[in-house]
C-alpha cells in the first residue's frame, strides 16, 4: 500500500499532490511552446483551488511563483512574470522590532503623554485652560480605573506637572470632576427600567384597561 509517508514531500501542501505531479510532468515536455501553454493551464487550475484569493494583490504573480517553487525552480517556460530566484525563497524575513516606549505613569498610557506634549504648544488663554482641565479630568478617570481607593486632585496636579515638565498646571480655583461623577455610568447603559425598578410604570392589568374586551367578555358570561 502506498502511504503518504513514503511519497515525495509536498512542497506547497495547499495545492495538493495532483498539482505537484502535473508540475513535475511539465518538465518532461520537450516542446517549449506546448510546455508554456500547459503551464498557463495549470496556473488556472491552481487559481480555481483558491478562489477566495482572487482579490489579493498580485494574485496571478503569486500563482506563477508558486508553480516555479513547486517545480523546484527547474521549470523553463515563457510565463508572464520572471521566475523567482531560489535565494529569494530561502531568505529569512527581516525581524520587526517590537515597539518599546518608556511610559512613566502606566495607568495613563502613552497617548495622554502625546496630548500633554501638544497642549504645551498652545498659547495661554481660556482655550488652553479648558484643554488642561479636560486632560486633568482624563488623568483622574484613568487613575480611578487602576486604583479607586486613593486619588485626589493634588496627586493628579502633581502628575500633570511632571508629565508636562512643569509647563502645564491647574489654576488654584480650578476644581476637577468629582470621583462619583467620573465613575458614574453613561446614561442609556445598564438594565432597562421595569415595573419593579420604575415605580411610575404600572403593570398592565386587563381589568383596568378601558380598551380591553375583558369587561365585555365577563358581562357576556353573566348573561
């Protein structure tokens, strides 16, 4: 019995063994024109095996590259694209370094640090004061997501000053949003009010409904 373990290894398993056999057969055809035409037919078959990839960039070129790879770069045909080099296949891709950024206060993240840097470029005035206050409230809210036990306006003011290198500060009469307001749920979220949670909403009772036929049905039974 012929087992897969005794057969030749599939170079690109996604196309199956029959495509690999046909690619091997192409190299036995002596007529170059006939060999090229059959290679084009084989590429069309390969395209039918993966119709979901038709919208990808350079779909046809990838199919031709795969055909050359399956044929071990020994296929000599007149294709629409130049044959890839064996070195290009075995070359290792370049390592993509993982982005590492130093975040001084991790509860705030890196984006707020960029916002603070932009805010330092604003000219002094009401617009800058409003922006600084919004940033400070955002710092307080972010800090509360990390630790709800200990947070005060003085701590947030110190962090804002340190993150802005002393360029941003809150005025003495400026007060941040209260902790309860920052932790409150957004309106519209949560459970839908029912007859139990909403005292103004009465439970439907057909006996109290003027438009209900319950009263007429009860009178008919009496008669």
